[in-house]
């Protein structure tokens, strides 16, 4: 687009340049490729892939409807007749049939002889902690993306920006109900994050781990259960952290767990821990805040102390569907932070003085990725 000028009707279509683009755009080539045995499989796969991307928003809405009706959860008890579901959902039979067939088409449900049951995927959806709640919470995100070009231009106000900065940005001024709803969502989805982090990180040699921005302690609980010798310290805002004491009490971890309140924006981080974890914290914040936080973590650690960053990360030079086409948009809508690649996080760690920086290949990029580093001895 010339001189960065605004356009209203989209970019101007131009004649394809270069032999490859000209070939791809030729209808004769397309017809030939769709017929020729060595290329027709590829053509079909590409066509299907394009169609799936185009129809993805309908798939998401089918999932949203199932989640809002809590149908997967209800079907955990066993198959239910369509007639019973008509009663329970107050959706007319003809319309419900379309929803159920859509649910079957995206692999969530099975329909047989007038009965509906869960597939393995549907059962996973109903039982993976926090997943259904996360989907229901997407309503605000859909509204934020309603005009995607305006969204990417930064011309729209976003609902996620109104909700989350209230939690992230205002230090101690958070009301208990907001903090509770937000922390529950985080704690539920933390189960998978903790699972993958524990598989990627060895806690050998760590005597005290401080989890900064540790929410209500779900990550530390998982670490404490898996590593019986580690002392645990949680650091989070005053409206969030106290709930962790109950969790540690229930898990029998209280004797080796402490809960400290404060803000990593306004306060220094307490010393005394030989490792610090930041789980799903950096991507909520600007580069300036992150640089400041990492400098505070560096100052709080002893020589040889370790830092563990765990959060979904961009694929960087190899964009990743889960993170670059989801988390990056989510954090953009939040307006407070961004989804960084392991290389970007490594650079920030290096700038803070950390060495021996290692990025772990994520087990599930949609769950989390890990970068670790050390303070020089
Ligand atoms: C996305 S949540 C992640 C919570 C937890 N680590 C997890 O993965 O489930 C971000 C956490 O950072 C905390 N946080 C945000 N700003 C903070 C600040 N200035 N000081 C301390 N904690 C903060 C929030 O209260 C919240 O618990």
C-alpha cells in the first residue's frame, strides 16, 4: 500500500508476478493439478485446509453452544436421547439436530439411533480442567475480533483490555470477586501448564522456589507434590495470594510453604529463594515491565540461582498455529502485553544479566513452553 495510506476496500489486486505465482493463478494449471495423480492429493488437501480455516468460526460457535449448554459435561453420565435434550435445552428438535450434527462433524459427539453420546474428544473437553470455562469466556474475545482489520489497526477498544488490566495493572486495587473469578480460571487451566512444565524442568538442586505471580498456588502445589524436599514461596498481589494458603493447607504443604503479598511493579522481590518461576506472567506485560521484573528477579537470586519462565510462546521465525494465531491475538486484545518467542524472552533474560539460557522444545505449544537461565556464579 503506497505511503501507508488508509484504504477502505482492501488492497488492490494485481496481476501475479513471478513464474510460481503465475502458474498457481492459472486456471489451466489448477485444472491440470486437480487431475494429475501426483498433485491431486495435494490440491484436495489444500482445498480442504482452506475451507477448514474459512469455516473455523462456525466450528468455534458450535463448540461455544455445546459449552454453554454444558452438554459434554451432561453426557459424561452416558448417552441421552435427542428427545430428552429437546426438553432440557429448550431448543426445537430441527434446530437441535443441526447443532448435534455439527457437534458430531467436529468430532465431539456421536449420534446413533436417536441417542447422543460423547466421543473421546468430547469427553476430554468435558474433563480437561478449565477448558469449557475458557471457551465460555471467549464471548468477550469474539466481540473484540468482530472487525478484525480495525482490531489489528488498534482502532477498537477491546473488552479484554477492560477486564484484565484491572487485575494486572492496578497493584492492590482489585476487588475480591474479580480476583476470585480470574484466579479460578487461571488455577483450572494451570493443571496442564504444571504438567508440561514439570516434564520439561528438573527441580533437582533447588531448595527454595519462589513463584512470582503464582496466583492461588496451583503451580507450586504441583511442584511441591512432585518434589518433596523443596520449600515453596508464593508471591502475588494482596487480593490474589491469600487464597494460596488454603490450597497449601488442603494439600498438606503448609509446613514448607509461605505466601507473600506485594507487587512486582512497586516492590523489590524478596530474596532467600534459589530459584524463581514466572508462569504465564511475562506475556501479560510490556517489554519495559518485563525488563524491570527480570532485573528484580536477578537481584533477588543468589549467584548460581535459577529462573524458570513458562508460558505459551510464539513460534518466532516459524509461526505456530496455537500461539501465533491464538495467544498473540489474545494478548493483543488485552493490550497490556504480548506473546513472545523463546528467542525474545532469551534476549530479555540476557539483558537482565542471566546466562546459560536454554529454551525447551514445547511438548504442547498450546499449553506452555519453557525458557530457563541462571544468574552467574
Ligand atoms: C496470568 S496469571 C498467572 C497465574 C499463575 N502463575 C498461573 O499460571 O496460573 C498472572 C498472575 O500475575 C499476577 N500479577 C499481576 N500483576 C502483578 C504484580 N504487579 N505483582 C505480583 N503479581 C502480579 C496476577 O495476580 C496473576 O496471579
